[in-house]
């Protein structure tokens, strides 16, 4: 598998940030399906780690519902957008980092870890490491979704 160029990926995500929440193609359906799974897995959960959280599609509403949320993304533009949307919330923490290296967090640090699409799907050759790290920091439950980028990777 081709080695991923994280600098290129970061530029791509930074450029995408202003349009991230626009409902394109089947994204509304995908998000609704993810919410169904998330909602079914919140019993007994206090801390949530949203890996590749983007502009806060899941992390901000979960924070508003009272969960202690850690929002991780490696795109500064995505993080800036999320911070602006959640300025009044005290129970959300923002972290700029790559999903392949979560070494700043201890094993089983979070009750629920969300890794919905980007953080694994865009890691290319490092996808297995990103998944391994999400598993390591999961205390109770891990929800993972991935996207096949085969048709979107430029040659």
C-alpha cells in the first residue's frame, strides 16, 4: 500500500473545513445511521473521545448532552471551526493530533471512542496503526466506520 502523505491530507482537510457540514450526496444518510449507532451505545458512558472529529458533527452535540468529550483532529481549520461552534461549552477539550499516534493518552482512557470515517479511511498505509491506537484508548466501547476511497484517490 502506498505511504500516506499526511501533509497533503492536512491541506486537503483544511481546505474542506468550510464545506464540511454541507449535506452532499448521501452524507445526511450516513450521519443519521452513525447517530443511530451512537445513541444505542451511550448507556453507562461518561467520557467520549471523538477521533477525527472535524467540525464537531458528533462531539459538540454529545458535549451539549452532558458528556465529557475530547475532540481530536489533525486539521487546524477543522478545529477552529469546532471551537467557534462550541465556545460556550465547558465539557469539551480540543486536541490537534494524528490518529496514528495517540500516545499522549493512557490505555483505556475513554468510555466510548468514536472513529467515524476520516481518521482511519484517510490514513492509507497507517490505517492499521490508527485503528490499533483507537482500540488501545477505549475503555468500554469503540464505534468505527470507514470509507473506501478507491475512487477518490488521485493517481
